[in-house]
């Protein structure tokens, strides 16, 4: 089994009909970095930076962040690293932060409050420090920047203004910057963002569809609420239609789009995502070999036909059945 996986690592991630499917890794803590190389990931599609802000009583400054990011971008040796700026709030562990460091209000409903890019735009100095650290690390390898919890195009535009201000400041400081600045992308992880994806696409350089939060906000089911866990289902047609709408908005503009929620690492759901037009999947490194194995058995035409059948269905149970049927022969 081990040698089989080692062999698989060297094989390309292509379908039977030669369509390339990029398999990237999600990274939550730097300790997972060796796994990424082992799995044969084509870069990091989602670097969650929350780890940097946890279990400490102060904020990591620009230099500390630069250090941390270099230890990831360096070893990735030229493979792209998609760094998501701080996604604080919602279900994320706010207890870890000393009171007052980040202006977090739990409010009547934390998941609908000051989360992700909303919080960062309220405290632009946090975003500035993070952008500066990321820009400095961008000379070490290709880097992309991802904004969490975007719901309106203006959030991307505002973040870009801050980004450009930081670029000017670094240039004045004489800091070396790459010739091509990192692209600025938006997470599509709320129904609002998905349904306005065509408008957000005009401001963003790429999309990363976060199906974890997209399912939560679409179905009004908290990711962490066990009482309603049976209703949490990325195969609900509402979630799939949003994924489809956002994907098509990006493809129309030839803008890069990926899926980086748990769904992307589920081998049974990969044919459906490919059928909807997705060609880049980002997942836990450990899921990559299995997903690659499945990709190498698929034909894009079959996936597209299968996705059309799925999208005609209204009942998640029926969709589940179709998915099981289609993937039963899967290795
Ligand atoms: C998501 O919401 O799908 C996602 C990838 O981000 P996170 O799980 O970190 O919220
Ligand atoms: Mg999310």
C-alpha cells in the first residue's frame, strides 16, 4: 500500500481524457507541511493563518508573521501558496485571544457578526501588517492572498486599496517586492457571495469556494451544532446550485476558481465537482492520494453528464443515491 501511494505521488493528476485536475493542500498548522510534500500536492490552496493568532496574549507583528510564512513558502519550493488572511469570529476559537486584542463582539449571533474580512476592515492595521508580511514573503515563491467571508464587492475593493497602500509603503521602505504582485482572491462561502459572484468577480482575481461555511449559511445549520448535524449536507441542491453559479461566473471571466471545503477531499464528490466545471481542488493533504486515484479513472464528459442529472434533482437523498451509484465502481 505504501509503495503504491509513493508511486501514485509521481503520477500526474489527469482524467482518462487528459483533463488536468490540480490537487492542492489545505494547511492549518505548519507541522502538516511534510505531509504536503509526501502527498504530492500541487501547492497550497488554503493556508489558514488563524494558528498564528492562537494561544498567545499579544498579536504577531509583521516580522513574526513574515518568519512564519517564510517557513512555509520557502519549503514549498516554487509551488503556489494561497495565504488566507485572518478569519476570526464565527465558530473559530475566540477564547484563545486575550480580551481586547482583536475587537471581537460575540453579539447576538457570532456567525453573522464581525467575522473574517469584516473584522479586518474594522481594524485595518491588522490587515496592513498581514499584507506587509505576505508581500515580503512573495519574493520567496508564488503567493496568492485570500479574503475570508466576503459578501459584497466593496470588501474586496477596500481590501485592495489597503493592499496597494501597503505596497507603496514597502516600496518607500526599500523592501524587495516581486515584479508581479500576489493576486487578491475572495472566498465564496456565503449564499450572498455565491449569488453575487458575477459582481464580486469584477473585483477579485480568483475565487476559492468554501463549501463548509457555504453549507452552514445556506442551510441555516451551524457547523458545530450536533442537534441539526443531519441537516448539514453539501449535497443539498441549494448548496450545489450556489457552487455551480459561482463556478460559472468565474469560468465566464476565465478567472481561477477552486473548491477548498471538506467536499473537495471526498473522493465520492469529486466527479460532481469536476462535472460542474471545477478543475482545482484543495483538501487535507492526507486526502490527495485517494482523490488523485479517482481523478485518474474519470472522464470529464461522464462527469458533466452526471452533474447535469444531479442538478435536475431536488431531494438531497436522491442526489446522495446518484452519487453512490456513480462512484460505486470507484477504486
Ligand atoms: C470553508 O468554509 O469551506 C473553508 C474552507 O474555510 P474554513 O473551514 O476555514 O472556515
Ligand atoms: Mg470558511
